[in-house]
């Protein structure tokens, strides 16, 4: 079945450091890929998405490229801020059977001033 | 614009008591609706989804149930709560591809 694996956290960075959170997936067909962010005590918010191979999703300085050859969708940001501290979830939707989405376990990011 | 409402925000219930969590969506019609549970420090587990009124698909057998009595209303229920039902419950809706989910603000349930 479909699955998503993302790097374990927590990840601790200093402000203005470069961020990479790795995500790989297993799926049949051509899934859509997503990154969601969850701030403390809140629901998840869609951060960015990509729907086909080589698509790059971007939002708020975050980027991720859909790499079908390596089945990856790594999240990157060139310069993190304290306000980026949150839990980040990589997710996959195979766009069939109710458009269900499978989430990775989440990676907690701490950014120090 | 579309909005999703989920309530209550927090709930403390004794073991064996019933549960009813409600989720409503505004500004769209025939949304796909989902209930997820997030255990402390863990990822999201899909519990139920619905593609239309009265259509419920269950992903995980347990003592929870879901209903969709109206197009934009999704209810999560239990007749008798267990300690293991504690967690953060999230409702979400989605249009068709290529849109992602829009989540509600969640309900933190503690069973004591």
C-alpha cells in the first residue's frame, strides 16, 4: 500500500539557517504530494503541494520538488525564522477512492533566536 | 470563501460516556469530508471519510462511528469511550484534485 516516510525530529536550527526535511514515499500510479504545517494547539495548514513529476511547490519561502525517480519530496527553506517553529507533515494522496491522504509521522522543528 | 467549523475545542469525558463531535463546512457543496485522530506526539490516523450524504467509509475498526446527515455536516460519535480514545481529533474537507485538505481547528479529547 501507499506510505510516507519522513525524517525523525526534532530538528533544531539557529535563525537564518538552511532547512531540509527529507520525505520519501511509496505509491502506485501518480499521487499528489503535500506538505502541511501544524503550530502548537492548532489544526494542520496546507503549506505547499505538487501534483506531477518535476513540479515544484512553494509558499512562504518553503519549496519542495516532486522527484519521481527518487520518490522524494524534500522540504527546504533557505533561511528559517523563529516563527517557523512547528511540526511539518509530508503527505500523499493517490486521488482515487475518496481522495484519502496518507501522512508521514511529522517532524518537529525548533528554531532558536 | 470556504470555512470549516469544528467543536468543541476541548473535551474531558469519563470512560464509558458517549461522544459526539461535530464538523460543518460552509461555502461549498458536496465536499469530501474526513475525520483524523492524532495521538500525542504522533502522526495522523484516518478514521472515516465520506464522499456524500449517508456515505461513510471506515478505515480503522474501533468503537467510534461517523455519520453525515447533511451535505456539509460530519459527526463523529461513540457510545462508550475508552481511555485509548484520547487524542486530538481533526475534521477536514477537500475538493477534487489538485486541492489539498482544509482542516478544522481540532478537538482535544481527554478520556479520564
